[in-house]
């Protein structure tokens, strides 16, 4: 099981879509710090559809509470710019995939402190700074799952 961690997410539909992704993959969802919405926000609930009962969501008041909860897990920080491509990371079951807020990304202190575990998603056209948060989570999580799971044949998906 992977841990998806969102640093101060701001946009309810993104978090709802990520919750649905967690339900589909069995990942645990961690929300860290100040949220840009209320947990009972109707757009958050709508984006997650009727899958909320299948997602373990934990809201941590701050970074210290979060790291205490996942202290033995390897953490990958996903942000741009980064020195390493997400597809070159070697994931293991139980890893944490940490993503920054939609408008600010991750705090510089975390990027610096965990520079060896900072990975990014290439954007070869060079026209945008970042992808939509829920898209970025899906890209990296499915690569981590591809590396760690025994995938069925394509005909067995769904």
C-alpha cells in the first residue's frame, strides 16, 4: 500500500479525485496542514463520488504529526523543478508520495531537507510550470504500482 500525502491542498475537486484514485488503488490519503476547504465541502464529496467509504483519509495538523505517523516509510517528494525524473525512482510498497499545494508546491525547507528524494514529472513542451495535482498524483502512483505489483494482462483490467 502506498501513502499519498498532500501538503495544504487548496482545490476540493482535486482532493476528491485523488481520494477516488486512492479508493481504486488501495492507497492511504494523508492531508497535511491547513486545507483550502472544509472536509464536508460538497465539491470535495462530489469529486470523490460514492467512494469515500473505501478511502482511509487522515488529516495531520502539521508536518511533525504527519512524519510521526509515517516515520518508517520512504518518502518521495514530487515537485518541479527536480533533479530526478519520477520514472527513475525505485519505489517500494509502503512508500509515501508527497505532493505540494496547487499554487505554491512544496515548501523550500522540505525540498532542501529531502533533496535526494525530490522527483519531478517532465514537461517536454516547456509551456507550463505544473500539471493538475490529481493528474500528477495519478501519473506517479501508477508508476509506483507498476514497479511493485504483479499486473494482470490488459484483458483482465477493470
